[in-house]
C-alpha cells in the first residue's frame, strides 16, 4: 500500500483543511516577507511520481 495514497484516501473528499490533515500531509509551511507562501508536503516525492505516472498513462485513463 502506498502511504501517500492511503493518507489522502483516509480523508475522503477534501473540501476544507483540518488540523489533523495538515499535521499528516504537510511537512512545513514557509511564509516570506513578500507575502509568498511555500508549502512542503510530506509526500512530495510520491506526489511527483504519481503525476508523472498519470501523464505517461493518460491515454489509458481517458479511454476507461
């Protein structure tokens, strides 16, 4: 089981963020002087791999 998918699946359809979700899914939030915010996800690498996989297989998913 993929920990990234399990964490998101556990929360179902996310319509708003709760403290427990943030604690599980977010590694860090950086706020800069110029009102720029950077959010580091705990599962950043897994997310990138999933997006890459979906891009490479989009024809399969579109025909399903």
